[in-house]
C-alpha cells in the first residue's frame, strides 16, 4: 500500500503531508502497546518488539523524506537505446 501511495507523490511537501497523517496513528499504536506491556509483564517482550518496529517505520519515513528527489514532470526520460 505504501508503495502505491509513494508512486503518486511528486514533491517532498506532498510526501511530508502524507507521512504526517500516519505518524499520529503510529504513536497511538505505541501507546496501546506500552499499556498492554505494562499490564501484562510476562508478554512485554512481544510488545517491545512491536514498538521497535513502529519506531523503525517512523525512522524510515524520515529517511524517505530526506532521500526524496523531486523530478520535473516535463523532463525527458532516459533513453537507453541511443
């Protein structure tokens, strides 16, 4: 799903707006996982892994924004046949 969304974004600003919509939901997940881990200490290691995955995803969003290169839609594509 993320790949399909990224395919249609052309500027860093559009991409940042998209990721800004995801971040509150991811933060909500972290809060839920922390509450469950605190309530059920025997299962805490499972939820710590989930929290780690969410944090990695947020870091990936930041890296995607930093690495994003805006392309001019009028630019000529590369011709490999020449």
